[in-house]
């Protein structure tokens, strides 16, 4: 292993020991008590001479960082200090006093280092042409910092995109890990090589269970089918403990003194509920802050913690879950490693060569079945080749002949002597054969109707009836009475195509209908019969006053003078319309609503029934008859019914009876009262 002391970034924290005396000691003891302390630090990966130191300030009353001749920083838990050089060793002394008056002092030797990687073959170099971009590639690591060079996008990933305008060297710093000191960190040997306070079982349904495996959705009820990031998708599957402080995983590792190490592992939630919160311990003391896993299952998180061994020769590392919920609280841990590390500076050179000038020509259109000669142009000395497009007569010629049957893009490549190549594209659009058509293709129309014809597929049109031009647009309207055919000439002038189409026309006769009425209406005669003939189907309007509809004959009872329309349809489907007016005469209003003053229901068919059957039709009709005791002996709302002198099947005695007639008619509201004599 390299004897130099290297930097260690990302997350550094201090490890604090408890004071040597308890809180119950006397004040004299507290004044002389000492405190065990430790601190961590991380270099800035982009500027490795600059370190961020860290100590948990919890119960500390005073903090002093002594950098010797370089200076002192007081009362800062996470100071940043730039040593401004590499290879020199500096003593850093931390002195703290807690609120109980206990003090602690710790000195560590820090040697900022930056290893410049040898790269004689320039394996990360690449070349592009002017105007192009390229994705750089760096060796695998867990963190990167690329130099802030022009035209680089995202400096902190393994493979950033760059598009330099000129040849540029991009420098990058990365971590390089030493040998992994963890035994079975990828769990390929199952549940061996580590210590756990959990039960290592084949099922994970009980809290405090754990096992190495690849199928958490089978191992534990309600867990997702997540996979590990390590070898063969293995992980340590864990169902959280309900007892706090239980070690999920623990291992004791020998270390060298005054060396920087990095502890890394992956962790992911296996259930949505109660995601785990993990804390790493070194020798029983927490290192760094706790790590709260995301509640989204199967979302691995990469965790890196940095530590300096100081004067220790071994360390026990443990992972503890601080969540004790019984619901959910399932997670996976895998790919555990503990190793020394180095910050390495490397570079990638992007050589930018001038791009050759090339033009494939302008886009064009041709007719179906035609040919076209391409015309590419390039700088002298460049090599040309058509690399895409069907039907090329000579792919190496700048002006080959092409005969595409469909629209095609042709791509030409030009390469200059330096090896830089670019492409250009020309599109040859193929106009398909003309699709000349007219709709409708055959016209059948009723006499008197107009028609619309529409042609398509051409760029000019001429319409004719008996050699007489009637239009030059793609659409015409006409009344074809007396016409047997229409013809149109369609021309595609671009591809010189022509077609004449003749559209036959059949004009059907309409039915000859007649209409008549039986009478006009009055207060006495309130209905009229209207008859139609000459058609196979009839439709009458308006509907509101039609009382009977028998197809070709209707009965109407208009409340005002009304015109009735008849639409008749013949057997060929053609229709025609006629009308007739029914007048209303109100001059007989006084005579219209007379009633007999006596009747004799003796069965001689003469004046046997009392009623208004002889009146015209009334709306909302009602006839009521009372005897001399005020009892209703007859009631009807049907105008065709009358009183036969009986009540509940029994003949009523001769005498005088009171009646009332109510209703609405064209002549007004009827409310007539009177008396009638029943004769026996």
C-alpha cells in the first residue's frame, strides 16, 4: 500500500467518546476530567489541498483547531482550511471543553496528496469534428470532479458531455480504492463472515429477521421484488427490529495507523411503510449523521463515509437501524466495502479537427416513374460517398441518377484527409400517380332537386353539359332537369396527366298528389275530414289539431283558420307537397250549443238519451246531472256518452233534473246550466 496519506471526501464526522467521569462526580473531579475525542476530515475533490474538518458540537462549550504556524480557528465545528500544497505533513491539534468542564485534546498528522496518474498512451483521448459533441469516459469510481473547462456539461459525473470549439484537455479528479478489507461484503457466501443481533432466518415475516438472498418479495410478506447492486443481485434482506440499538451487520477489521479509509455500502427500502434510518458505528461510536432511506422501494442509495485510523490497529464497524416500527421497516444492504483510497488526477484530450464542407443539394420533387440527377458539392480533396438512399446509379459519384418510387432521403458523407467526416441530406419527394375521381359517380335525383358534384386529384377542372362549359372549379352545383349526363376534364399539369369522366344522371318524377276537404268548421260543425291521394306515403302538418290520422285521410278540429300541408312520397322515394285551408266560421255561436228540455227513455229510439252528442267537439268536456236532492245521478267527461235516466242501474223517477255542461271550443268557453224533464 502507498505510504502517503491521502484525502477522503464526501461525508466526514467526528467520533466522540464519553468523559472519563460520570455526571454524578464531585466538582473537583469534573475540573480534572478528560474527554476522549476524535475528528474526521474530507478534502475538496476539486481542490484536494483544501480540507473540511468535522466534530459533532453537541455539548461542547469551546472548540480550538490549531494548524501550527499556519493559524488557528476557534469555535467552529466544521472549519475549512486550505494547506495550499501537496506532499508536506502538517500537525492538526483539536482541543475541546464540554459544558461539564471536561477537556480533550487530539493531534493528527495530515499530508495533503494528489496523485498524477501516468497516461502515456492517452487512453481517454478522443477526436471530433468542428461542431460535434462527444461523451468523455473516466475509470469507474464513486465520485468525480472535472475541471471547469469550456463547453462541459455536468462536471461531477463519470461521463460528461462536451462540445469544445477547439482542441481541449479536460482534467478530472477521482477516487481510487485499495483492496476491500471486508469479508463477504457482497454476500456471495450467504450469512457468514459477519456478526448480527438479528435472527438469520429463511423467512422475513418477524421483526428482527435477516438473511442474504435475491428475492425479498418471497422472503418477506409485503416486500417488493428489489435486486441488489452487487454480485448476482445478492443483498442482506432485513426486517427491522423492534428493540433499539440492535446491530444489523458488524465486522472487526485490522487497520494501519494514520491511514485514511472509506466505508461504502448500498441500501434500499423494500417496503413503502416506515423506511429505515441507518447509523454507522466505528468502535461503538457513531460515524456521521444517520442516513434516512427513501420510502420508495427498490431505489438504492450509495453511502460513503470517510475515517482516519489515527493510532488504532483495528476497528469494529457496525450498521444499526434506528427505526423500531413493526409495520414496514424492511430494507436491503449490499456491496459493503472498507478500503484505503487515493485522489487521482487524470485527463482526457479532445482533438477538434475542421469539418469538411459538403452539400447534398436542394430538396426537390419528381413525378412517379421519373428519374432525377443529384448534385452534391464538396471541397477539393474530400472523399464523397452516398451512404443512404435506394436506387443510386453510382454511390461514389457526386451526381448519381436516382429513380425512387416513394419519397426518399439521400445522405452523402464527406471525409477530409484528417479523417473528419460529416454528412448532409437531400430529400426527393415522389408525387404519386394522380388519383382522379368524382363524387358521386352516378346521380339519381328527383325532379326539381339540385345536386353537388366534387372532383379531386387534379390542379385544373372543366365541367360540361352537352359540350357547354358550366364551371372550372373542383365543385359544381346544378339542377339536372332534362340533363342525362355531366362530364369533367381533370388535368395534373405537374406530371402531365389527364382524365375525362362522365357522370350519368337519372331524373325521377315526383308523385302527382291531390288534396280535398269535407267542409270548413264552425261552432256547430267543429271537425273537418281532409283527404289526399296520388302517393304511397303521406305526412300531414301541423300535428296539433289533427284528431285522427289514417294515412291519406285525417280528421282535424282547428281552433282557428288553419292551412294543412300534405307531403306525399311516391314509390321511387321522391316527394312533393300540397296544401289546403280549413276556415273557421263563428257566426252560429248562439245556435251551436242548444239542449233538449225533456227526454223520454222508453226504448223507442226517439229522444231516449240526454246529452251533447250533436254538438261539435269540445275540449276539457264535462256533463253533470243532479236530482232534486242535490245528488249527482250522472257524470261523464266523454262527449259521446249521454244520460239514459238511470242511476246505478236503476231507472230514476220522472221529474225535473238540473244539469251543467262545461268545455272549451273554437267559439269560446262553455259553462251552460239548465233543467231537463225526465218523462216516463
